[in-house]
């Protein structure tokens, strides 16, 4: 017996074990691959009879699996010499399994989104009631479950920011940056939070870091100018406003900022 046929026999004989483990995709893929190896290699009469017996047992095992039948309710039939029809059935079954997996992934994603939404609403309710410790506990538990979700952390940070809880917002955004260190919008948000906290030095560092990632965002230059306005650094404010206007001459707020900074410098 050739190596291909030995491999085909091994694949086909693995089907009952794979089905018992609930590994339906690997099981059907093994039938598919084993069939191809069997069909493309010449076999002796005794070898053919052996494979035909194995294939009959395989189809019986597939048809007897209740969970698999829910996905593919059609009876899988096999007659010796009609391996091509069985191969076509396996290809169709593989497609059905793939579709079922996709649907399952969608259902799982919807469940995760619903869980996040419910937890965010609970935390927001605590914020609205100024129950700061309860809000932090709710949000911290949510982050524990989805620790690598930078967007979720940014969402929570915005909620803290809107509630005037700047320190909590900063820590949440700083944590999000560790997950996504190239996220310019996170640097921008942190700069805004630190500006409200009047920590101008640190805010400037975050903005300048963001500008090393991109210097073509007019809103980033404008927000840096807002920082210099609060900091009363008119020369730097004028430069930031000029950078924003250079990128977008129709940016009205940046034009106003530039004119204001020039006026201050002229005093």
C-alpha cells in the first residue's frame, strides 16, 4: 500500500474519534482529504474493498451524530464506486459548517456587545448619581473582563471626563495607550484631560508625542494651541495655530486662534 493510501486510511479511521470530541470541521475535512487521496491513487482489489468498508462506516458515523445532523439534516449516502458523490457531499457539508461557525461568531459578538452595553450603562448610572466608588468598581470589573480593549477604555474615559473625574479619565486613557501605543486619538484625549487638570507640562508631552506619529492632523495642532492658550504661551500658540491653518486654510477656529495669538504677541 502506498504512503498516500496509508495516510488516507489514517484520516478516515480518525473520524469516529473526532466526532466524539465534537470536532466536526476536522472530521469532515479528514473525510474530504482521505477521499481525494483514495480516488487519485491506483488500488488493488483487496485495498479497494477495505476502503469501501471504511467509507461505509464513516458515513454511518456522520449520519448518526445528532449535532451534525442539526447542521446538515440531509442523509449522507455512499455506494461503492460512487466516491465522487460522497466527495461533493463533504464539500457541501464543509460549507455548511463554515456558515454555522460564522453565525456562531456573530451571535457571540452580539452577546459581548450586549454585555459591554449593560455594564457601561450601569457604570454611567453610578456616575450620574455621583456614586464614584460604585462607578469605578463597575468599570474596573468591565475592564478586567476585556483588558485589551482600548476603545472600551476610551469610552469609559469619556464618561469620566464628562463627569468631571479627570484623574480617572487620565488613568483609563493611559492604560488604553499601553494597548494601542500608536492611537493618535488617545494622545489627543489625554492632552485634553491633562489640560483640564492644568497639568500643562505633561499635556504638552502627550501632544508632542502624537505629532511624532503624524503632523498632518490640523485638529491635533489646534488642540495643542488650546493648551498653549490656557498656559498663556502665545508664541507657541501662534505656531500651533499656523500649523493648523497651513494644513486647512478654511479651519475657521484655527484662523481665529492665530489672529488672537498674534494680537497677544503684539501687546
